[in-house]
C-alpha cells in the first residue's frame, strides 16, 4: 500500500463484507449515491462464501464494483482484510476507507462529513483516525454507539445497575449513554463498527484487522490499537445513518459469542488475575439476566463457564 501521496489523494473506498446479505443489499446499494454525495468513490465487496444471491445482487445493482469472493466464511475481519488488499492493488490508491455493514443506510452527505473529520488534530496531541456517524434504528431511536474501554469497575457497574443506567457514569459502564455525548464531536475509546471511516494513515499504521475474532470485538480491538497510536475514534454528529440492526440481542449463539469475545479481548490487554476478576463480573451480569429467563444470557453463562474452545467458538 502506497503512503507517499497526500491524505486528500485518491477516491474513498466503500468496503462492505457480505454473507448471505441478498435481502438487505439492494437498499444499501441504492442509498450509496446520496450517502457518498460530493466524493469520488468506488465500491469493494468481500463476500464470505454466501449461499444466497448476494454476489448476483452486487453485480446487477453495482456492475462497476470490485467483488472479492473469499471462498470461505472466515469471519468479519477476514473479509475486511480481503477487501483492503483488493483496494490497495488499485493504481489510484485511496484517501480513506469507509467500512459499512450491508444493513446500513447513509443519509445524504454522510460519508463526506465523516471523511472531512479524518486527520483533525485533537487537544491531547492525537488526531482523528476513525470517524463514526450518529446512528439511528429504523424507527428513529438513537443508537448508543460510543463505548469506553472495558474495565473491572465498568463490568461490575453494568452487572449491578444495567449498562444503560450505568452508562451516564464513565467509571461504571462501557456503554456511553450521556445525551450530550451524542450532540457534539465526542471522542470514545471505540464505537460500534456498523459504519466507520478510516484515514489512510490509520489503515497504514494499524495494519490488518485481527482475524482471530470471527465476529464481535474485532472493531473494538482495532479502535483500541489505533488509539494506542494516537489515532482516535470520534463521533461526527452531522453524519447520520440508519442501522437496520442485527440479531445479537435475540440469538443465544451470537450473544454468547459477543460476551465471550469481550472477555478474550480483555485477556489480550491484561494479566490473568485481572482477567479472572473481569470474567467474574461479566458472569455476574449474565447470571442475573439468565435468572429472568433470558435465553441469550443462559447461553453466555454456559460459554463463560466453558471457556472458548477455539477463536471461532464460544
């Protein structure tokens, strides 16, 4: 990947990882012209061996797109890396990367606002390396997309108070729920990865996404790695998008994977004793919800007690 040109050189690459996404892709592709308004851009789709009509939908709706058929479902980070390699091979390079879920619908000019924010100097001496939009659900509900880094006290606060109530207090929750945080340009340790713009500097400095996380925590790990290099994640509230949403909250398998990978990532950055305490606090939270009959929480408890059998299992 060439880094010799200036940050403003080249198009913006819209990068999408798909897996059996044929149902939501047409709406995403149709929304791109308005969402990318004012920018020179191109589309790269990495398909993780879909068994539906995903690839055919892309070729029909976006014939100029670069389609990378990875040949297997190696996970989200695996798909991101495949698409980044394809983007790097293009002769004109790129000025920024926009990583999108296929169930995102960008508002008009969303991408331009995100890209404009990249590289902005910050008071702490860092720069904006990752910018994220204000996200809403399909019914207009604000998505609390900003996060603080995991800690023992935050895991305990969420176990006792619940993450939404605890989210107003930086010490007691990973989730940021303070209303003021979503009205200004707020920096966070990481943010929901449904839609994020990455500067070329950030991509070059951080390198590939961590493919040991099959799904969930890969964007967390990447944002924290960028932050450690002085490249911060910041909300750009003038950029707006709708996220149709996933099923991690209702699927026992996906929720247990999310919870287990959260502990795995914590282990990467802390010692054994700290991780044991953190796992216990997360387990306490899931036990309290399992006692209310919530199946995803029961699956998470089983996963935490068993421990991951492989990076792709819970």
